[in-house]
């Protein structure tokens, strides 16, 4: 099995297939850059990635992955990298991407995902598949009721990892939702990881820690992150 960069460097054993990892991140942290390093590392180790992009255009993601040295065109052509566009519909425009969502309203998403979930339940497992949702907080912009989009995550997004015996990493921005949202999601996943910007010293530091991991020993200390010349994020 491929190893998940950054994430599995802080735990004693591999993330069990079928797990969901919730990433709670500060808006100024290196979470997005880290998600690219995770994507590249998993692909280069022979895995497959489905990256759901809610914070920037798909071509921006491709450009950043290319800068890291990844042959994006080849990985997309052979189906190893799937980029799902959740960004363009937020601008009120129609996406040109093959994989895209026309709406982020839960009423629309649920119809699409309920059918997909039925297919998942009868499909073969794919443990080498890693799914990344960079920022599920965007759902709060298009759904007035917090309960509606959180229920969508709990009943449509999170179960996919279990049925496929794959791994999902779900990002959520810290400090913009009610405490109820964070607590419910934290209790519904196998692991919780924090990305923060530490401003306590003379210089700011980007740091990461594992707050919780179910049934796996983990390092709960804060670790500083280093960003390289090509913007690759690694543990310092």
C-alpha cells in the first residue's frame, strides 16, 4: 500500500482502509500546499487520487502539481488522478471539466450522491484510492441550515471510505462554523489532524499535529512544517 505523506509520518501504523481523516485548518496555514504533497506522494507510490477542489480552479491545481514535478496529464489520462470541480459552480458558471458539480446545494448533491452510494455498496473495494476534499466549509455558503450540509457529509461523503475500503481526507476551515459542527464531524471520523499558523514567537510557523486516531498509536505533539523552493511541504 502507498504511504500518505505527512499524515502517516505521525502515526505508528498505516491508516486502516475505510478510514476518514478530518483536517481542521487555519485559513493562513499550509493545508492546501500539504494536500498537494499528499496527492503527489500517493500517486508516485502507485495509488489513485480523487481530488475534490472547492477553493481554486482546476487548472490552478494542475499547475501547482506540475511545479512539484508531477506529470499531471499522464496521471489524468490513465485514470490515476481524478479532479472534481466544485469551484466553478460557485461563480455561477458552467464547468468545462468532465468531473464537476453543477450545484453545491444539498438538495441537488444528495440526488447525485445517493445513486453513487448505491453503486459503491455493490462495487469492488479499492483500498489504493485516496480521496481529498480540500474544503467542505464551502457547503455552508450555499446551504442556510448547518444541519443539512453536515447530514450530507455524514450520510453521503463519509460512508464512501467504508464501502470502498479506501481513505478520505476532508478539510474544514477552523473558526467559521458552530461548535456543534466540529464536534459532530470529529466524532464521526477515525482521525483528526490540525494545521495551524503559530504566531507565538518572533517568526510565524506552520505546524501540524494528530489530535486523535482511532485504534492506532499516534504522535500528538505539534510538528513544524517546511515549505521548499517548489512549494513542497514536508515535516521540518
